[in-house]
C-alpha cells in the first residue's frame, strides 16, 4: 500500500518567517501535486511536479520533487497571513484512477 | 457558473432520512470523483466516474449510492447514514486520469452532519 506522510501536521509562525513542509513516502510516484485548502472551501491545485529533482516556483512558494521521486517539499519565503491554510500533497502511484493523499499540514501565519 | 459547484453547502440529516448531494462541473472534464474528508485524515476516495462509467468503488457502504447521468453531473444519494458519516464531502473533476490530466479541480464541498 502506497502512503504519503506529511510533516509537520501543524505549524504556526509569525508573518515574515520562512518555513518548509514535507511530503514523504517509501514508494515512487509518477507525479506529485500540491494543493492548498482554505476553511469552508475545497482544495485548490498549486503545482504538479513530474521529474525527479524538479524545482518549481510560484511567487514565494518553492516546490521540489526528490531525485528518486519518493518525496517532495514546499518552502515558503517570508510567509504572509494569506498563506494560511491546509497544504495537501497527492501522488500518482500504481493504482489507476486514484491519487494517494497525505493527511495535510495545517499552516497558520500570524500577523 | 464556472468551475465545480456543489449543493447543498450544508446538510443536517437524521439517520432515517434520504438526501442527495449534487455536483456540476463546467470545465469539460471527463472524470469526476467523490471524496470524503475527515479531520486529520487523508482524503478518502469514494467513487470515480470516467466518461460516465464508474471505474472505482473503494469498498464504500451501500448507504452511499452514486449516479452520473452525464459527464457534467454527479450525484451522491444518501440513506440510513450513521453518525460516523458526518464529514465534508468533496466533488472533483479532472481532464483524465494520468499525468497532468490527473490534476483535480474541487468544488467547495458539502458539510454533512448526521444526527
């Protein structure tokens, strides 16, 4: 069974600080997606990484796919209150029609 | 309307009631999904429809019954639910089911409370 573990489960920091959240597995994934979910809303896709070692940037957010395609990280520079939300990773694994989801990192950025 | 819409946004039902959740996507996608989201747990995939055909049913209890009349609409019919079924039910769609086509577009969800 393929699993994705996200860490930390919860993170609360001050505005302006940097942070990194992780999405780890012992399994290889064809691709990995990151989503952000705000309270009362569905998840919104941020990025998809496909190639081992790939780095993608979305403004202050930097996403990296591990060389072996088993893990990924999300780094936020100078966090802002608008970054608050639940960050979810999801991997395309072996099963057809199913993404493997992590349980999420709940991020709170305090003004 | 754009994107993926879900109705109702909130639903409170007794264990003996019958209700339905509705999802509509305006993106021209071919695959649609029902997920259950509970606190601190990964999203649980319930059903997948690809080109209107059900392709996955992840051992979901029969008290949940999906219906996909066309590629734009998806329903989840509920009957004799249990309190542990209380959760956020999310509908999603994607262009396809591999690679970049697998990127999911979610609706806002229905917050279901079973009393």
